């Protein structure tokens, strides 16, 4: 696609009336150089002679003369009724000399979408935990994907358009770093009601997701040299976020009741905080028991430490009743609570939240502002309406019914096609099932084979900080139809049957 | 406004069939406790007995019995055709016992918008540099505000709605951490053309603004204990961002040509990076001269250090021709370039960008992902169209004409009303004018008086890290009509005339 002309090519034309060089020659030289340097590209439109003369504050004659020369030499070409463009076919093999050409060869990143207009990322790399987010693909059994096909698109687009049309200058300016008042109030009410979180609107900070929330927690709670307890196994990106301020990570084993509190105590007094996923431990799926929760709160109060509660995947629970948040059991203000709308609405929304104890509120608002000032206002407005008008509660109820079906399809398919080589460890909640592989089967190998067959998964072994690692697959079911899940389990069964043990 | 019912009140109802307590009593106790604890609030809707019975997997009878009792005692109230709600007037002074009430008294932050549905922040605090962003107000002479009244609202809303209606599941899922391919390509073309930046689409990373960009630079380029050179005076929030990874800030004086390179050299080899604002030094307004630019590039190459070029306010230049970016003069890959659309489009957009040398690309993409995964997709799609379809170039041209008028109104008003007590230091570019106050007049005092008269400004003295500070006012003119600016300068003149020297 051709872009419209930018009159802003002035940096390429440092015209100097006292240089002793004719103006038309300076304009010719500047444009030719910009084209040869690859700063103006074949097919790109250049300003009309009239506009350029105005911008340069010169008469039109030297501009016309320069353009005529460039057209004559083939650097520019005119198209009737469309304007003047840098030639698609440049003279004297000029493009070979473009120094920028060498740049593209040094790319070592997975982000090689280059300059196409496609937004689809490459899907060919196998899916390990931290890389999985980069993969724009929607292949089974990608984790953390909600049922995007069942999202109420029309309703959401209506709310977005409603506010998009009517943004006031104030709403377009700098927003409150803590978030839009209406959204904070709506989130507080939702969390009190659905999660038994004890909070007021002013305890809530709107951020761009749980990754940002964890980074802000690290900035406020952890100094360089402090230790922070993390779950082992745990969420690799959480470890990256918590270590960002120079804190040292202290992995604490997780058993069937949650984090091992005795091991936590044994770490001593340098541990300033513990980060836990009480509703649905990442990746094992267990829910921290009430006894363990109380012991964790006692540890924090006793040590003067903080608990960072990532209430990830708390919205959907299929087995036994949901427990309220750990935060709601805490009477001593030691818990910082965080969550995100990525998995209950859609990831590209980029809205999450923190609930912080009153004594930390000021520090958190300052750290949130220093992080990236504030969150985009349009989606905050639309989301506040979505919550207040009751659409969110309805959406959760509807999604839960859909996920019950998809989860059943996955468990059924695994039992039918993968039995003996794969065992389900936990499927109680959330959008993924945790499985273990039979002795001798390496999860990385299986995932590589899955990649060749159009599937993906997250390796359980990639979630460990230490060297004692279990081999298993984390299989997301949220984003795929029951039929697609059924077919995918059959393929997975074939891969497992062929796996060397 | 009343919210719709959430069926997700289950955490408050830990029903136990083996507890020896009748089910209706357990339901009554759970709801009453949630109301008394303030987790369910007066006026809030509760689920219907039918829905709650389904959610609890009990028969409807115990739920009906519990509701009847709560209605009878006044905890709940029914409204014909509307459902059942927590009573607005609760019995036996229950609300006095809500333990959460004490929380609101400990607020020490400026974010006290509380639980109202209004998005307007408090405007009563005087405006010092880091706090200025928190002030949602649009009072003259607030800095960094573009002409939001002249923004092409209808066109922008159309682009947003176009994509909002048509988001595909892929676009709703996890995006590329480096940004949408189409937007990166459009930004690269704009920067090559308008700023002579040497870049390809894959060198561009989309982030949420310059604050995020600076944080990501700090994460990649600076380790704890490293030193980073910053401009003195400089941008306070940049210092906060660059120090976030534990680096030590080394302020380097700025004179009329830019950063003092001899002073930079004198800092020695521990300096890993220098952060500069070459187009429009914040806050003094000077443009770094070509000689100083070359010396800076030599310093970086010689030391193996990095230059962080914040190309802030480069888009509008009123005096002399624009220089291209420092990045475009660098042949050794030592410059990380950053910019934002906050001031050329609108702040609540939250889109900025980094252009990174190829050898750092992989590290930057990883750091950007660890920061907050990726930027919201909808605005990336709309912005890519805005750039590619030529609206952006037209917008810049139109805005420039408007700012020429507003700048003239400010300079004219200052000359007429404030002469003698205030002198203009720089008005060459960007959206603010830098002024010095006459000896003995403290900028903080003037700004306090301005606050009483509905005006604001940023104190020049707040931009210094050291104790040698000049007193002056940074006066933004972008966001206010010529008439409003004229009136505001008259008021400022009255304040200055009354100021103690």
C-alpha cells in the first residue's frame, strides 16, 4: 500500500542560502541523498512542489527545477492525478549502496514480521513457557486463551464505539495514574462480591495486566538484595518480573496443599515477600488449603513480610466450591492482590488491577505512575460500563458453561487416546489441565512433535527454577471448540504412542 | 447507579452438608455476614433464589427460606419487577460495625476520587513537575497538552470503530511484544521521512509511551551500580525511570548548545549511557547543536556507552529548520531512539515507540515482553491506518499552524503583561515556552498563587537534581485557545506584579 505524502521531509533538506550553492541544487542533493540512503523508499510519495516550496520558505522555481532533474534521472516518477513518488526502479543500481540493507541480516529475534502489513506472527517455533506469549497462534492446546469465538463482540464494539465517539478533551488528556474512578469502583464491587476481597475503590489501581502488576509490586516491595519467595514450580514470567528490581528469587516447593510453609520459614528474615497463586497454582493447578492460607498470613504478619496474591484463574472452578481470596482472610493488611481481565475477557484488552493495603497506597500510586503513567482511557470507560451494566457477570456465567464442555472434551479425549502415557494431575479450575508424562518421556520432545502436527503445549519442566523437574504438558482448553479438542487429543495420542521412553 | 446481580457470591456461602447446621441457616448466615462485613453493599443486587439454588446445587427451598428471613429482618429488600437488593437502610445500625470503614481515613495520596463514577480528578493541588501528570485538569498553562479541541475526533472514532467491530480472535489474543507489524512499518516510514532516523520496521518496538520506553531502556542498558548521565536540569520522571533498575544518576549540566560533553567525559568509565533530549531540551528548550551531537556520538563510541535519545517535541519547530534525529547521524549503532504519540495525537492513547540497534533487538524485545507483555491491539490497528492513510502527516501540518498562533498569543501576552518580572528564555519548538523569573521571585510561590486563580505551570526549579536551581515557569500553550491564553497572561501579570522579590 502506498502512503500519502508527508511534507515533513525537511530534515533531509538543510537549505543554506549563504552556502554559495544554488537552492535547486541543494534541494536536488538533499532528496537524492535521502533516496540513496534508503530514508525515502521506492513507491513512497513526496510532497508536491507547491507544498515543499511553502515548507522550505523558498520560491517554487528552485523546487520545480530540482524535481525536474530528479524525474529526468529516474529518482522520482510522476503519476497522473496521483502525485510524485520515489521510483520503483531506481537508476544506476543505487539501491545496492543502501547501508541499511545489512541491518536485516543481524536479526536474531523471533519478531521477524518485517515490514509487511500482516499482524500474524510466525507460528513455527515450539511453544515453551515464556515464548508462548509471543506466539500469536491459536493452536490447541495453547494456554491462557479464553473462548474468543464466544466473546460478545457486538455488545463490546457498541460500548467501545459509544465512548470512542464521545471522548471529551479531559478524557483524551492525562488520566489518573490509579485509573478511572468509575472503573476502580466497579472492580472493587466485583471483587468484594465474587472474591470476598476487602476493598474500596481507592484501594484499586488499574494497570495493563498481571505482568505490569507484578513489576509494580517488585518496585514497591523489594529492594536490591532482598529475597522474594516464589512457587517451585511456578510462572516463569512472574519470576522475571519479581527479579526486575534486583531482588533475589527464592524458590519454595509446592505440594498438594500449596506452598511449603516450613520451607518458607526456613528461608529466614531476608525474605521480604512471597508471591503465590492461591486459587489455581501455576502450573500444578492445586488450590491452597484454608489451613495453609492461615499459616501463610501468620508468616507474613510474624516476619513483617508481604504476600503478593496473583488471583489468576479464580473465576472458573469446576470441582468443589470456590474459596474467597486470601486477601479477604487477612486482617493485618499484609496482602497485595492482583488480577487481570486478559483471561476472562480477552488478552489484547490489556487491563488488570492491583488491590493494595491502605498503608502502601501512596507508594503504589507513585510506582504505577513511574511505570507507564496511566492506562489508555477508552478501554477503561468501556470496561466500566461492561461491569456496571451487568454484562460481565452474565459473561462469566455463560463462559463457565462453555468451559465445562471444553474441559470435559479434553479429559474425555485424553482418557481415550493418551491413557498410559499421560496422566491428568489437576483439572479443578481455570483454562488448562495439568498432566504428567510417563517415566522417560520428555515434554520438550513431545512439544516439538506437536509443533509439526499443528499443535502446541507448555512444558511443565519449563516452569521449574531448579534442576529437579517433572515432565508434563500444560494443556489449554479455553480457546478451542469441543470438536477441535477431540481431534487434537487423537493427534496427541499418536505422538505419545510413538514417543521413545 | 445500581449494578446488575452477580451470581458469583459463592465465596460468601461455604455450604457444608455435613455441618449439622440446616442449609437455610448457612445461607442466611453467609449472606448476613457478607452484608455486615461490607462485602455486599446497600443497593447492590443479589441473585434470584432460582439462580442461587442452581449455583449452590441445592434445592430452592432453603434459599427461599433464607431470603425470606433476610427480607423480614430488613437486610434485603425486594423491588417489584427489579429483583432483590441489599437494603439501603440496614437494621440495628449494622453498618457502623463495618470494619472497612476505617480504611478510607488513612488515604494519603492525591488519588481520592473514591467510589464516585466521575472520572474527573481533583484539580486543587498546585502543579509541580512529577505531580502535574496526575492532575486531570486542562487549565492554562498546563504542559504537554496538545490541542485536543482541534483533534479530528470523527475521523479517529471512525478508524477505531472500523477495527472495534471487526477484531478477529487472533487480534483479541496475545499480540507480538514488539508490536503490530503494520504499525511498526508505518512508524519506521514516518521516522525515516520526517526525522531521518535510520530504521526498518523490525527495529521498532511499540510501547505504552516514553515513560515505558525509558524503563525498558534502563532494564536493558543499565545494571545496578552503573551510572547513567542525565541532563541537569532535566525531566524528573525520566530520572525516576532510569534509576528504576538500580543505576546511579549522574547529572550533567546543560548549556545553550546542549549537554556539556567535557563534563560527561569527566564522569569516567562507569557511565554506561547518557539520556538526552536533542530536539527540545527538557526543560530549557535548546536544540543540541550539530557539533555537540557529533561529540556525543564520539563519546559513546569511544566509551562503548549508549545514547538514549528522547526525541520529545521534535515535531513542531518554529524557529530555524528542524535537524534530523541524532540517531540518523550515528553510524556505529550506539543510539536507542524513543518517541511518543501522546503530544502529537493525545495522551490517553498511550502509544510510544523505541528504535533499537540491531545488536540489542533481541534483548529489547525480551525486556519489553517482561515489562507488560504487549500493547493493546485496537489502538495499534487504528493508529497504523491513521499513519498509512496520510491522516497523520495532514494532522501535523494542521496542528503546526494552530500552535504558531497559540505560541504567538502567549509570547505577545507575556510581553504585554509580564515584562520586567519574567523573561522568555526559549520558545523555538514544542508545546511550551521556557521562562526565567526576575531575581528573588520564587517559582513555587508564583505557581501557588496561580492555582488560586485557576491557572497552573511547572516550576523550572523542580527540574533540577542538584541544589543550584534557576527560578522560572514552564508555560504550556498547546491545549488552550489564543483567547484563553491572552486572558491567562493578564492574570499571570497581576500575580507577578504582586509578587515579593
